[in-house]
C-alpha cells in the first residue's frame, strides 16, 4: 500500500507537477491559505518550505497541516539546520500522526545567509543522514536504537543540483541519497535543458523519480541577485539577457514565458518524471504557468 | 597553535578600571607566535595603557609586565607568585586556558582576559591565520584526504558538499573555499575517491559535553611528561 497519495502518484507514471509555498513571517496566515487554495487542485503536491534561505518564519509543519486541512497533499520540507536528531525525530512522528507523510530531506542553507546570523547552527545530521534516520524510524527504532511504540511511514525525497558548476561531487552525494532511500528528487532550479539532459542521461539509471526544479524569475535584477546571493543558484547569462528584454514592469511575464518553455521542453522530450515549480513569492501565478505549459503542449 | 586576538584598548581600560595595580602577563607560546600576547605585545599594551591614561589626565593605575614561558602550566606560574602578591589584578594575554590556569593557581586573584581566544589554526601568510581544527575528539582526516570538513565546511557535514557551492566557494562567502570541493580534488589526486563514496553516519557528539579530560596511560606518566 502506498505510504501517501503522492507516492501513489509517483508510481502512476503520469507527468507530475509539484509547487511550493513559503510560510509568512508572523501569524497572519491568510495569504498562505489563499495560495494553498489556489494551488491544491492544480498540482500533485505542495511543498512547504522550512525557513527558506535561513529566514525565520511560520513553521513548515504548520503549513503542511494547513495544506491537509484544506484538502491538499503536502510535502514537508525538513532541513537539518535548526534541529538535532531528537527534535527531527519528534517532528517526524508528529507529522506522521497528522497525516503529513511526504518529506523532502534537505541539509538546509547556512545560518549566515539568513536573517538570524548570530544563532547556533545545528547540522547534527545532513540530508543523506536524515533520509536514513527516516528509514530507521520506519523500521520501528529511533536513532539510538530504542524501540518505538508504533512506527511512522513516509514517502521521502531529496534535492540534487543538476547544473552545479562542479558536478562530480554533487553526483556522489546524489548517489548517497539514492542509497539512503530517497524515492524522488526535486532538483535545484534549472534554466536550460542542455545540462539537464546530461544529468538525466546519468540519473535515469537509478530507480528514483526526478522532478525538474523550475524557478520563475520576476526580472533580470532578480536573476542577478540570485546569482550573487542565493546559495547554489546559477542563472545563465542568456536567461538574464532574455529577462532584460522585457519592458519595464513585464519582467514576471517574461519569467513565466521562460518557465512555460522549459516545462514544455521537458515534457515533449520526456526528460524526467515531472516538474517542481518555485515561484518564490509569486505563488499566485503558478496555475497560469501550468495551464499554459500543458495547453501549449496539447496544441503541438 | 591557538590563535588569539588582542581586545581593543578601550575594552581593556574598562576592565581594569576598578583595579589600581595591574600585572600584564604575557605567554611565550602560541600567542607569541600569533603576535597577540607575547613579550613584545605585553610591552606595547603597557605603553598604550599608559598613554591612554596620560591623555585622559587621570593616572589611576600602576602596571608591571612579565611574560612566562607557558601560562597553562602551573610550574611556570610559580615564578610570578611574588609579583602576584603585589597587584590587584592580573591582565592575562594568554589564551583562555592560560587565564584560567592563573585563576586556579591564585585563588584570591582577579584575572582579566586581555585577548579573545579565537581558534586552533595556522599562519597562511604574514598576519593571516586560518582555522584548521575544532578539537572534535573524533579525527577523520584519513577519510577526507587531510582536509577537515568539520572545521572547514561551514555546516561541518560528512557526506559531501551541499548544493550551495559555487565556483568552488562556500555559500557563506565567495572568499571561502568549499571544503568538500577541496576534499574531492585531493582524494581524486590520491586515487582515493572511494572514500568519498562511502556513507558516513551521524557524528558522535559525545565528546562535546564539556569539560573533557584525558588521562595519560601509566607508562607515559612514569616517564615524566613533556615540560620544556
């Protein structure tokens, strides 16, 4: 039996679409709820980010409970930056008890890039170790080898960086995550298909599902900022140039166009199992992207 | 060696304010090499504090200076026992271990730290020191080609790089090398990439509950330590 609705979909062979929502800084969750409502019927699952970019926010687990309450399928993003093994295990058990059964295991951005640079970074474990820790809980034992009274079950995923500028060490890490039990990967943002094709030629030998990460750019300025300040993101110059051709105030439209083109390309070439759309603050436009990508595809 | 940085003079002035007679005590080992707490720095700091007093027209302190071979060994502290009787506070320019040795050796004496103890590291070039060891108590340099990921990776992770690395640099700073890229390159050079492909389980943080103590085996104690 599938461990979650999303796992069922992973095994269905259909082209999957996931997206993500970022919880607010503060307790006003109206916009978050609005985004969940807008997206829940359009995608196969909604990731809830975990203090993304190390900026303190409403918790990922709280966001996942909202997704559940509103009838959507959540993926709990869980980083190792803020919790030790004790706290991670407790949150995992809590998540399972409330029907949050998909987890994306991430190491987490460094504390230094966020808005609380003076707090203590944890990193008691990292992504590959967290994946194994989840599998350990499923076996009925905790991280110290003690018996659990009732064990959870999760559909677990991880991230990979297909267009990293130094790819070999990233692929070694990828294989460790596969060996640790990752069932699906939502990739770091990709901006062109050439390097992604190369990655998929390699990755298709593994029995895991790959969802290509699509970051929707709102302007050339945002792309430059991401290159400079967002960990790991490498937006190619051609994409920045294309964004720069947009008229003032039309940058997001151009970003949507690029995202749609990438999704169509991936789907037409049958490159991977689906896409993960990251609209970073513009969650409202995701349905439009999905509609355009799928509709234009149907017409070709 | 242990790398320290001298505290700003105004902070030292605030610390010594309540005490009239102050012994500025240097240390002849690590802090001498990193130019922060040796005989020369003791003398410079003495001059700086005197000058500050003259400028403020409030002469309220008397200073004596001394530098011992090692503040972290009690036998060297015996040499300042007499001087310590004549002062109200000792301003230590040794690392935190030296300052605490003084506190333990002279139970009635006020001890003030004149430096911030930063890390264990090495000189990279003149005036530049880099951290290299966190004394984690569980050395894995054999697995990582002699490059410590606990110290040199900002997240201290064990199974390869995170996805934040760009141009071989860390997400924290474009000036900082990604330790895991360095490890990969060196393992490749040594023909040992299989070591990177291994899975490393979570660290044993048991050595962390502090303070730690190491007991020498009886044979070593019999030979008589390594003072010198």
